[in-house]
C-alpha cells in the first residue's frame, strides 16, 4: 500500500486548502482512511477519518470547518479545509487501516489500527 499526500501550502488565516491522498495497492472492502496531523513539539492527533461505509469522524477542533471525502474511482482521499486558523499549522499525514475506524471517548479519531502512512504534506497558516 502506497499513500502520497499533496495539496499542502501556506495560506493566511481564514483561507482554504484541499489536501489529496492518492492510494495505490489498496483494494480492501473494509477499511478506514483518514488524516492525522502533527504540529512542532506536539503529539500526532487525529483530524478526520472515513470508513468503508462512508461514516465520518472528526476532531472537535475541526468540526464544521474540515470535510473528509473519498473518490473510490480515483482511489483518492480528500480533506477540504476551510476557515483555517494558525493552530491548524502542522504536517498532515494520510493513513489507511484494514479495520473500522477507531475513536476515543470523545468521538475523535485515533490512529489505532492505521497500518499504512504517507510521508506527509506541510500546512502553514499565518495570522
């Protein structure tokens, strides 16, 4: 399984970006795919995940601003990010797992069960 992210960049606060993750070698009927991020000096956190049934899960910090989607015909995962804030600055990673999506006690996505990872794309938001 090979995951390649793109779409990162630098934008001002309030702006938008769309991240893409091209997946290859991944043809499982049941899966979880998602986006995770890691800011400098912080632990990696779940941003948004989507399972093979189309159910989506979001971190509270991005609800209402970010939208995860997938194009199965193109084997591509997307993350539309609107109303970006400086605190969204991080390296964003695409990940895939062979099981359903796991969430923590708050309903936010976690990386348990994510078996494959991309190398990341950098998002920088200036105030």
